[in-house]
C-alpha cells in the first residue's frame, strides 16, 4: 500500500517512519536546513527547517510524516520564522561574509539568500572567540560556529574519536576540543576525519590554500542551494 | 599556596568512584562530590574522572561549564549565593547582599583576594515564603535580616565552620497554611502498597484511571495513560523517576512534600514501579535542596528496613524496587523531563528529541515514567482510597486538588491546597493579600494576571499551573519582575536551539535597554517579534514559554514600558560615544570635545 502526504499542496509519497525532511528530499523538494545532514541522526537544533503542520510549526528533520499530513514549507509565516532564526545565528557569531574564505561555499550564507534575508537585523553580539591555528592542516574560527554539532556527531559517530563537544550553556555555549590543552593541534584530529569536512560554515577550514576560486564564481554564487543542495554533494569543489 | 595536592584529589576521586560507581552516568554525582570537598573541580579531578569513567575530558569540562554549581576555578572557603528570584528582590535581597559585601570588604560578585569568601547571585532557591534566602556551600539559609547578615559577616570573618553556626539559620519552615485532599493526613502505614500487593496491579491502575489524575508538573498528561504506555512497552528494564528539580521560580511545594510527606511520595513511586514493572527508580533532587539528602536517605533506609523498599517488597517474591537520590547542580532546564534524563545519565542537561517520549525511550533509552513529586503523592492516596475519592473534588477536566506555593505580597505566604476549580480571589483572600496589582501564576514561564482575571479558576481548562503563585501589590513596579525574569531565562537557556539561546539573550538585552531609558517604540515591537518567534520555533516547552512574561506585560502593563521610552520612534542600539572610548584612551583625552553629546533625537515635527 502506498502512503502519501501533502507538501505545499503537492501530493508526495512517503515510507512510514520517514521524516518530513527525508520524504521531501526523496521527492526532490528542498526544505532549508543547517544542522541536518542525512549521514547523521536528526538533531533538530538550528530550527531553520521549521515547517507548518496544522497550527504548529515543527522541525522537518525530526518529525515523522503521517498519512495525509498537510505540510506548509513556503508560506510567508514559515519563511518569516526561518529568516528570524537565521538572523539570530548571524547576530550570535561573527559572520563577515566578504572576508570569509567560505563565502559562496557556505550553507549559512546560501540558506540566508534562499530565505530572502537581506540584513542581520538584530544587534550583533560580536563574541570574542580566538582562532585556533594549532593544527598543521586545519584552523578553527570559533566565531563562525553555529553549534550545529555536525563535527561533534561526525567525530563521534563516524570517526570514533570524540574530538569535539559543546560546552557551557545558553549564549555561552561553545565548541570545545578534546585535548589536554584544549587546542586542536594537541588532539587526534586528522585531515582524513569526516569531521573535517562536514562544517556547513567557515568554522573549520583547511590550511595552505585560500581563495583559489574567486568569490563570485563559487558554488552558491552560481546557483541557489535549493537547486544544487548541500556542500555534502560538492566536496571535491569546496575542499 | 595551600591548595589540595594532586594525590589528595586523586585519592578523593578513587574513593568517590568506589562509593558512587564507575559508570559514565555517575559523572555528575562525582563532580558534585569533588566540588563540595574542594570548593571547585581541579584539573587533576577532571583528568582522573576522564581516565576512570568512560568519558572524555571534554565531557567532564562541558558538564562543569553547564551546571551553575560546578566551577573550574577555586571559590572561597565560604561560597555564598543569594537567591535572586523576584520575591527575594521584593524582600530586599539586593540591599542585604550589598551590606554583606561591604562588611566583608569586597564586591557583590567576586571571590575575596584572600580566598576566604565568594559572593554572588543564583536563580530562585525555592525559599520564597521565607526569604530573602541564600546558599552557603550549598546549604540554605533563610529569613535573612540585616542583623543576620551582620552575624554572618562575623562568622565568615572568624572562619567559623558551618556546623558551628546557629542552627536556626538553616531552619526551613514548611509553612503549611491550608491542607486539603492530599495534605490533611500525613500518616501512611503503607496501606496503598499493601492494597496493591493484596489485590494486584489491575485494580490499582483502574483506580488511577477512574481518578482522572493528571500530571502536576504543569503539562497535565493523564497519569494512568503514561503508566499504561510504560507498562505495555516491550520487555526489558524500565525506570521510575520522581522529578524533584523544582526550579520554576516561586515554586517550593515539592520541598515541603519531600520534607513532611516523603513516605507517601516514595509509596507512589513504588506503586508505579509495580504497575510498570520497574526495578529501579530515581529522585532527581535539585541541588538547591541538597540539605534534604540526609533526610531522604534515612527515609529510604527505614522503608527498606520495614520491607517497603528493596527486594521482595511486603514479602512478595519478585516485587523488587530500589530508589537512589540523584542531585542536580543548578540548572533550571533539568526540570524538563528529557533534559532531566540527560542529566541523570551524567551529561549536560540538554533537551532530547521527542518523540520517542521518555515513556518509550527514556533513561538509558528504556521506558521511563517521569512524574512530579505531587503526582506520586496523589497516586499513593488514590490507590489507597480509590479513584472516586479523588474524583469527588475538582472539576470535570481537572480532578482532585492542587497544591500551591504562595509568595510575594501577602500576610501568610506558604503552602495552600485547594480543590481544582477554586477561583484566584479565594486564594488571595485566604493568604491575606491586599491591594493586589498582579499575580504571576505558574512561575516565570507562566501567566501574568490582573484583577480582571481574579474570578478565573485554577484548573487545566482555565488557569493551568504547576503551583507557583507570586503576588504583587500596588506598590510594585511590574517592570522589576520583567527584568528579573528576562535575566533568568537568558541565564537558564540550555543553549541547544537557536531561538531560545539567541532569542533569550536578545530579549534580555532589549529589556535592559528599556530599563536604561534608551529604548523606543521600535524596541517594543522587537520584543513582541522575538517573543513570537520563540513561542513558535523553540525546541522545547521551556524556550517557548520563556517570553510569556514579556508578551503578557506588554499587553496588560504597557505603561511600565512606555514611561521608560526615550523616544517614540527609534533609538539606535549602537552607542556612538561609547565606541570612542578606546580612541580617547589612546589619545589620552577625556575633555568635552572628545565626546559626542548625548542629546535625544528631535521629534520629527521639529526636524522640518
């Protein structure tokens, strides 16, 4: 027996147990997201993938589809929420796109464009978070971390290393590294780790190269994220 | 300096591991022990715990950074935290803190240079009916007066150990003002448990079903249904958890229940264990109530001796149930049941994805019943006296009674039990509240009521409440409450999801901007917009209720904002003169011409 639900008025099939995100992706429909990556268990923390179901908004990445469910992925109310959440992320960190090596290859920036975010809106917090350049192959710019925990999950669930964790709470929550000094260079982090390649922003960057492709000609400069998808599918170009 | 030596720290950790256990979920309990022993968690303890439990040092450090009562640098020998709920403020806690700081010759939020004493503030410690209150090395001191503060300054100055302080400082009163269905009779001889053993589980569950009991923690889920779900879950271990992380500001009924009705609470937990088939249970006790630990341990020991706990309860082979008390360490979010379970497992108390709900996958991913202290108490009586007995009080949708924690501006603060359906004005009259301007019901995350609401009734279908009842008379500026709650929510956000983590701090900053007289009408719109996003978009219920106090007061007390506005339209958040401070310092200038004058923007008419 086949199952179906409705997304923005379109009837789509789903497999019982599938999340709204997975069913939409399978049908080729883009739902903006940041902390979601199908290689890892759904997380639900960034709140960018909120969709309307009935009178509530739920995260598409964690909510299972049910028969006949009507999902709103496109109304102004849904897009307003997403923009506000993205603006909060921009205000929280130090996201200065014009000077960032990831500009054009950054999912945060690309999703912000997709949702029509034109300005950060909220007063920025300008956190002081020193860069960690202690590792021979990678630098970490904590100011660009959006706490999606993809590196945490990749290191733990794929690499079997637990190099990263989130510490603190509230606005003081921050990414930490598992070494005695707390520095990446003293940890067992390696260029071959999956954790080195899952960051959706410019927080974890490879060393020894930069701006090889000019800003303006990069992945999301050419096409919107809704068409070309996440960095996951374009690692050759981006790394 | 005479800090603890590394072998001393390692020795303590080894001893703690032997006593409390070596599983990763024991981490938080070890950390609390280390903090208590040394006044902080030294790096040697971090390394030692990481090496001997199956956790990374990062997980240990992350837990220390998460819980407010754990510290990665030394605190003073006397670590003094003033409770800073709005009710403490109304009783003058800030003045008393300033007084103590002055007498000790230090600032109100620092450790004195000689390491003798640390001063600071902490979220509501659950002593609102006998405040202002403070915690000293984790122990509650109540009913502070200037005289008591004077004496405390002397005792600290002389370095007198807490055990030699006057006992009355640590006295915590029950203040039971009105006993109803549940509180009128504290006696238990295990009658409910005996009935269960005699008649079996099915009649007990039927009585619970008949009673219409709904969870007393606020959400109001039907208790019988929760227990049934857990009972029907696939084979294997299951757990019973009593949520005694009473962190909602203005709530303190669970403290009283655990003090004077602990047997009934444990009987309810034991009955639940029989119904769902659990062999282990936990009381998650908030760190602020750590002083109750010896009392609870003695009740547990007595119940074991009486055959009401442990193996073969009441002689029934196979009816085994053991309860452990797990301490929290200063985190409001741990009152949320999934965060509580994370904390029980030794981690940061961050909310989990639901579904699956804890009743399907809770502690160690096993079916787990998490209920409020009051719910277990009610369940014990329902099984003893029957579902109809309970059903006989209350309304159609809200059976039985509700225990309220009443504080603020009234003659008789304390614990009041009423049948559901009781109007608010009845409570106000009984507690001696006069000239009441507002009532904050169900805590900081609850609803702000004005006299127009005082005919409304306490019931799930009207005013649902976890029991907090904070009263404000006409002498109060309601903006003080807003400022207090906004700071509270920014401090207590677990940080997991964007809208609560960032939105909570944005709200706090905007409220401070209003307080400083720097805000405009535009900022009030921002408060509403951010509040609305938080209500819709946060991951858990605590985040979505965090802006309630702002949204409520913007509607019901608009003047507390309006009269503080600097201009009608727009004031930039950017402080131009402040931004020049560094340049002035470099240039060595501080004359008038090195400043940008602070003139309010002209109204639009004048600009023409």
